[in-house]
């Protein structure tokens, strides 16, 4: 008896796949894979830079999709898988080969904590995207965590510091970055900024100064910026806790 043809809908049969935003996603995925290859070959500066390039491309794909009205479920899933490679697996392997591989079990366990933290962070983001406040991320975003790990490698390589000499610093940073991704700490997303509105002249000056600072010493400045962003979640959490306690004391005086 001949098989009956399947009548399941094919999501690619009619409209196909939007090319433009997925080109950026593919570029980010390539950069993450390239970072892994370069780390395996001992070219740690190239590996770190590739992760930062992946960050730029990852930041562009969603914006391009919204501007060109080419958003799709396929693009969202593809972007999430690309993020897992570029901001989960790649940073974990880069920091492991640079500084943690001589620590034995402690080294690869720290790298795994980071990797699983990125996976859980991405899964939580995908399931809560419709209900969470767009102004705030819950937990450190995986690209920012990747920038912390890759930034440390880039800075140490730039100052010619051997990875094994900072292995405990790398271990602590890797574990803290992994755990912060799955925390409930609030991190500002910047998604409420409307680039189409006019801004004060001082804002343009500050942006220009930012570009000048980054170009003067890219590894140090970028690493410092992401360290500051990583600490901002802890600072905001502490501020909210203190303000909440103060409000409760004022409302219930004894």
C-alpha cells in the first residue's frame, strides 16, 4: 500500500527564510566558532576579539529584523542557538584553555558552570520574553558575561600576563559570571531608548568621547565597561533592598 503524503504544514514552503537578519546571526555564530578554533590554536587575542565581534553582530540581527519587518519564529530560535555557541560554549572554552586547564577538575568545572549558566539564562529569557519588563534583564545577559570572560583574556594577553598566573582570578570571574546569569539581579536593558528622538548635545559629545576612549585602549576600556555593567546589577539590587527597608520603617514606626 502506497504511503499517503504528509499534510503537515511546512514553515519554509511558502515564505522561506528571511535572509538579511539571519546573515547577521550566521556571522555571530561563525565568530563564536572561530573563537573556539583560535583558542585551540593558542591565539587568544584573536579568540577574544571574535567574541566581541559576535556581540556586535548579535546586537544587530534583532534590530535589522525589526527595522525590515522580517521577524520570525525561525530567526528567534536560530539566534538563541547561535548565542549558546558564541556566548556560552566559546567563552567557556577560551577561558579554560587560557587559564584553567592546569587546575584539573576545578578548571573544567568552572568552565562548565559558566556554560550551563548561559544555557539556563537563554532558556529562561525565551520563556519569559512576553511577560518580563522590557527595561530590565533578569540576570546578567549572556553577551555581557561573555564580554567579561573574553575581556579578561584580552587584557591579560595585551599586558603579556600568562594565563596560569591569574588562574584563580579567572576561576572566580568565570564562576561568578555563570551564576550571575541565572540570578534574579536586575540589569538595565536599554530597550526603552528611542534613537529616533532628539537628544541633548551633551549626549552626542559623550558618545564621541566613548568611541575615543575605546579606540585608545580597546581591551582595557571594554573590559572596564563590562565590569562596571556586571557590578551595576549588584548595586541596583542593594539599593532596592535598602530603599525597601527604609520604606517599611517609615510606614511602620514604633
